[in-house]
C-alpha cells in the first residue's frame, strides 16, 4: 500500500514538474516573442525614416529650393524673427 502511495505521489510530482517546465517554456517564448516584436517595430520605424529621407532627397523641386535658401542665407538675404509678432509682421508683408 505504501509503495502504491509513493508511486502516485511520484507521478503527481512528475506532472507538476512537467507543468512547471511547460510554464517556463511558454514564459520564455512570450519574452522572446515580445523582444522580436519590439525589434521588428524598431526596424520598421528606421526603414520608414530612411524612406522618408529618400523621398525628400529625390524631390528635385525641394532640393533646388533648399539650395536656393542656402545661397540666400550665405548671401545674408534673411529675415530673423524672434517673436510671434515679428513672424506675423513678416508674413503679412509677403
């Protein structure tokens, strides 16, 4: 009788150990999946930023406008606005 009880206890302990092992595996999988998802989101964001930069660099009109603006700044043809009123006055004058 005692031997049978020990066998049942051992089987119950084995089942419990199996459940603990499965739980650990699932928790590790969840952590790995979360890390992978975060990595994919980060890479996706980086790719979107690179795509946006490429679209800007391939916009010839925008690049020419930026070149002209740079030349104007170097030549001193700029208006510095330091307050909201100065900004409003500047745009009203256009």
